[in-house]
């Protein structure tokens, strides 16, 4: 075997996780991230998920408008009774309506397919020989899942803002604490709420990525992640499990409502962010341990 062939084999082995004499590469690469983001957001499945999420505020806004015309206006998702007075509250209502099920399920589909989809399609080995490196590829996949989470939250918020402006009046915003703030400050709080919703789903993204490293079937990984998310949601509603519910990742999801108070109540928000950090560390470490030792040649 020639010297050139030996060097090529050594480089390929190093990319697949086999020790070689290749020079170390940085863990982060903007080029690899740009490529992953482009691939993620060009997929028809991703665009369909975002389109479905954008339709939720439309349905909620129309339902509130019809209910108001019939003399109703109370009941339903959080903040719904406030929408008729200010269309900006449709943003908060839509995020509260999509956060328990639609947003985490959409993220579970993207995160669950991150590694398993590549393995099932037979492209995982080629990604690593490119070379990407296992740790770097895992970080990029997780970053892409977080980018989708933020994009999904902003799509819901933007759709709700447009629908709210078309169907209801806009103007000075009265917060949940009774304080009136200018509409511009209300918009900034709406943006902060969308960001908080995205941060609340970081644990789901880590869970989905971990599940994705366990199988070579993207469908199985997506279904398992969605099932685990729904199970946690059900457990969080059972009174008999009140002692363990503060440790379930969905427990503080609706704490974003505290951003609509003056002053802001930070206790539940801090608890939510701390809990998500624990889940990210736990499932992120498990995903790294599994992926870096996985035999992808099988």
C-alpha cells in the first residue's frame, strides 16, 4: 500500500472515531452549522411543521372573534379573555395554547430525526468522513434543533401578532399586575416571552437528541421522543404525583406569564431555566457518551 493510501485510511479512521495522526480540528465550525441549518429549514417536513404552527393563532383568533360576537369571551387558554381588548394578547394566548403539545411535538420530530435520520439514510458515515467529528456533529445537530425551537416560537408569535392586529384593537397594554405600559414595551415583552418559550424547550431538544443516538430509525426516534413528552405532560397533571412534578421538564413551562407582571416575578422563571439546564446536561451527556462510542459501520 502506498504512503498516500495509508494517509487517506488514517484520516478516514480518525473521522469515524478511530485514533489517527490527523491534526485536531476545532469543536465548532460555522460552515458546518450553516450547512445543517440550511438542510433543516429546507426540508419540506420542517416547512410544514412551521406552517401548521402558524395556523394555530389564526384558528384561536377566529374562535375568540366568533365567541365575542356571540356574547362570550371568557374561558379557554390563558389570556383569552384579554384578547378582545388588545390584539397583542393573542401572542401570549397562542404561545400558551401551543406550548403544551404542538411546539414540543414539532421539536421532538426535528431533534429525534437529527442523528437517527442520518443513520437510516446511510449518510451518517459520510458526514463523519467529511470530516465533521462526532462531538462537533452532535453540537451542530443540537444547535440546529434549538434554532428550530426559536424559529417555531417566533412564527407563532408573528402569526398571532398579525391576526391580532387584523381582528382586534391594538394600543396600550395592561399587564397582569394592572400596570399599563406603552404598546412598544408590550411588543418587547412579547418577544421576551417567545424567547422564554424557546428556552423552555431546550430540555426536549436534548432528550430528542439522546433518543436519536439510540436507533437508526428516524421514525422510531421521533415517535419515542413524542411519546416521552406526552407522558411527562400527563404525569404533570396527576395530583398523586405532586411530589415529583417540580422535577418534570414541562412543570414550569407556563412561567413565561410572569414576564407580563410589573415587577417581573423571577422565581418560577429561574426554576424553569435551572430545570431545563439540568435536563440539557443530563441528556446531552448521555447523547455524547452514546454517540462517541457508537459503531456506525454496522
